[in-house]
């Protein structure tokens, strides 16, 4: 029986760790293969590959379950004898609806290492496979067993050993150093396993070295990487000793417990931009935090973020829709977190994942959520549909203008003069009324905001100048003028000559400002030369208008 381990990734750059581990643990079976697809890949291409096998397995998540079930249904129609096995978090809970589908034969519940190995041996005797869900003459059978895979058994297992090494640089490579999470946040599946189990440190370092040598972006899957100070420092030091140019490392950390020794290590030893920290703040509202069994000291979190922001690229997360989090609470959380000016701020919406306590208790607060993946909140006792719609508009504006770094200076200045929450909400609505949120040009982005500033502020001159500065510093090539008109070609040519600028290697745009864009609270006439060479974005030189050469 030929068996294929597979999954549908959300994008080509992603890599699935689960199927790689299962393959490495069972590769002595010569009839076992693995292959990854993507959710947007042509269906016929996927079917052509899968139909070469007798058993096809899929690793299932909220982002691919719909497409995976479509593929499974088509496979059964093309070859009724083919058997379909599913595993992963999306089918490990509330699996009855999935297993009842005629085109699904088996489901592995929970960690798959032990059950999958037994399935290879005993797929014709499913009663012998622990934690397997299957059908016996249309009756659902669950071989429930309390088994626990010892991660020490992953010693000397390199999940990427069978990847062509020349493909790894273009992918995000995932690495787990532990399983389990010490926290009990009720919206997260990781909260269901509170026993943190560490892989052997020698294997962690060996795999990490391989990934540094052949890959570029390495993302640690540990839910709280900084639980153990000495372990964290050991891995950080190993990275510093062996990383290569271009490597980037991403960690999920809990900021308010980040040990002072780790902060000191970062500031003294870590090169700027090498590490990326994802920090889940979720909400500043302590009542909401406690209601979902979450503990957080925001003042400590904020202090830690400020202490490492010069060295670490920060990604902060907020969740909209938690119980006891009203519209005003969300506004307060957003404004407090936005003012930290992290390079990326993700505003997510509460999702009622299968198996999580927040889903099990959703009726307590009259939560309504989409019954289809990703099970996102629709309304509750705390947020109306209209309020959620408004926050959705804010999220679109946040993504377009802040996370994509198109109006960073403009939005920073807004926080000094206005509510950034209200500003982005109204901007998102305004954008949706004038352009398509998911289909627009770069010129649209700036022209909409330029027009919006006229409507939002009585005196929008400073904001428009900051937006002009943002526009000219966001690209590596000389953009066409679409906002404030720059100096004429004749004037620009004179300045290039006066300053002896190299027009063979660069193109230039000269723009006058009545404020200093780097300190807009100061009224100060400036002339700025923006430089473009096709390789570096954001190059400029500030000249005083009192300079006779200007």
C-alpha cells in the first residue's frame, strides 16, 4: 500500500513541520512519501499527484480544512478505493461531522507520532491503532487511549533532511524546541497541554545549525520561548555563534516575564534586526484577561518592549471580541498598544476554535460566530455587529497604512493630536467608499489618505506634508508625483549640479516643507532631497532653505 503524507499550506513559502516529522520517524517504510501543496494550487495538479497512492493523509488546520475536504471528496470520486486519513488540530475535536462524510475514512486525534506509526502497520486492523477515529459499518468508533509521545524520541531527527537544500532559502522554516504551554488562555488550543516538554538540546542545536546553513527565515513554534531563562540564553548564544548573513529568527515570547538577564544579553550582544519577537498582548483590560484565564501585567510588558525595541523587530497582537471587552475597552487597548509604535500590530478577531474552552462556553455570553472556519466572532453581549464592522474597517486601514509602512510618520503624528482609533476607523470606512479594500494601486493608497485628511482635519497642511514625506521614502525607485508637487525639473537639475550629486547612480526628487518631517511639532522650512538607486528605500537629505545653494 503506497501512502502519501500531505498538507495544503496557505502559501508556497510555508513548510509543514508535522508531515516532515512523521516521514522521518517512518521513512524505513519504502512505500511512504510526502509532498506539500498550497490552498490556491490547481485542483487537477493536486489530484494527479495524490491519485498515485492507495492512502492519502492530510494535516488539517483552520486555514486549509475547506480546501482539504474538497480535495478528499474529488479523490474519492475519481477512485473510490483510495483511503483518506486526516490529522491535525482542526479534526482532533468535534470530529463527528468530518468522519461522517462518506469520503473520509480515518482521523487521528491529537499528537500523531504514535498513532501514525501504528496505522502504517495495522491500517487493515483499525482497532489496533490508538486514538484513531473510523467507521465500522457507518458506526463511529474512537480508539481512545491515553498515550503521550515522548519528545526525547525526536533525538537526531532532522525534519528537513529530505528537503532539497536549495529550496530552503525561499521558505519559512519552522522549529520546535518544546511542546506544551504553561498558560491557560481559553481561546488558544495550546492551553490544553500545560506540561512543557523539551526536545534534546543537542538535536535542537543540530537542526538549528542545518537550518541556518541552508535557510533564511527560521520561526520557533514554542508558545512561550522564554519560559526557562538559561535555555533561552543558551539558544540565543548558539544563534549568535553560528548564524549567517540573511538569517532572521522569530520567537513567541511573553514579555512581562522576560528575565532582566535576557534583556541585558539582547542589548549587549544581539545585532539589530536578527531577532523578531511576537508578543501577544491581546487586551489591556484586566477583567477580560481574567475572564479567559489569562494573566498579564501591561506596565511590565510595555517596559520590556521599550527596553528591547532598538534591537528587536516587534510584532504585537491584539484580539477583538474577548468576553467583558466592550468597544470602549478595545479602543483604549488599541491606542495604548499603538503608541508603542511596533513595526507590526496585528488586530485579530476572536475565533472559536474547536476544543477551546471559549468555544465550549460561548453561550454564556450569547456569542455568535461563523460556523465555518475560521469560526470568527459575529456578535456578543459586549460587541454589536455594527461595532465589529467598524473595527474591521480600522483593521483594514491599519494593515494598509501602518503594517505596510506606507504612512508611518503621518500616523505617529496623529497620535499626538487625535484618537488614532477613531482616525483609522473613519479612514477605513472612507477607503471602502472610494476604492476596493483588497484591490487597489499604490497611488490609490496615497490619494485616498490625502483626500481623507482634507475631510478629517480643519487644517491638514502638516499631515499632508508628512504624508508626502512618507510617500517619497517608501520606495526604492523614483515614484511619480501624485501629492504635493515637487520642484520642477529645471530647479532640480540646478540643485543636482550645485550639490554635485551623482545623477548616474541616483534619481532625485526635491520637495519643500514648512515643517521638519522628522520633528513636525517644529515649524521649520526645509528642503529635502529624496534619493533613489533601485536598491535602498528611504534615502533622503535635509537642507535648510536658508542655504544659498537651495
